[in-house]
C-alpha cells in the first residue's frame, strides 16, 4: 500500500521535475510534503542561487532603463518622442458644437478657462442658438475678446479641439479661416477631435420618425 501511494505521488510530478527526484533513495520516493524536508536537511542552496540570479538580472535591467527616465539628470532622450516628457505649453480652444447650441472655451496651458461662451450669451434665443450664423458670430466674438483682453502676446501656440458634428463646427472653421481669425490662425499648430463615440453602454433612444 505504501509503495502504491509513493508511486501515485511520483506520477503527479511533471516530466521535467521527475528527473530531479532519484527514486533509489527511499526518503525521496515519499510524497512531496516530505521531500522538501530532506533537501533542507542536506543544505541544498539551489533556491538561494536562483533568487540571487533573479535579483542581479532585475538590477541590471533597472540600470539599463535609467538612461531613458525623464527625471534622471543623466538621461538620454534620443529614443523617446519629443512630446513624451516635454511639458505642454499650448493654449486650447475647445469647440463643442451640437444641434441645439455651440460652446467655445479658451483655456491656458494648465487647462484653466480664460473665456467660455455660447450662442445664448451673445443674444440668440431658442432654436436660433443652433444655427450656422449664431456659431459664426460667436467665433467672431471670441476672437475679438481675445484681442481686446490683451492675451495675444501671451499665447504662443493653440490646439484647436472639436467636439460634436453640429452646424457650428463648420461655422467656426470658416470664421477662423476668414478675416475674423487672422490673429489666431497663425498660432494654431494642432487640430484634434474629441467627439465622444458610444461604445457599449445602455440601449440608445429610439430614432425619431418623420414623415
């Protein structure tokens, strides 16, 4: 009975580990719960050697990565993209255009708002706030506001971020490309789209049926 128990325990070991257990020794032919004690009694330091090798490998890997860490004064940034560690010094002009209104917000490099207005703030009411003309006049108002407040000398670069696909999206673009945006247009060096796209979530509202 004892021999069959030891044989079952030996078969449960994987083939690669089975060679490290000499079956000629009666003590090592017992279940694995007793084999560790036998190895410890013999003073086997294989585990210590493996842990030491792992520590040395991790230390050498950390030292090799030290040359690309931005906070390291001796770092070499030759293999990193320029924008990965450089602080963003751009102002951001956010344009949120949906079918009912258009919102324009100018923020400083730290994302603090400098001016934030919508079509309702310049006198448009109800359905008029979502029109093309309202968004165009809103853009002209923001450009005039930036110039009157004396912010142009402080602004070096601007990122123009669109959100939504309302009529105001095209109106803002036309105003910036026109005479209203002649002071802001040379400062724009990045264009991005932050429109939110639905991914999963709850069931959408039933489409409106017309006609």
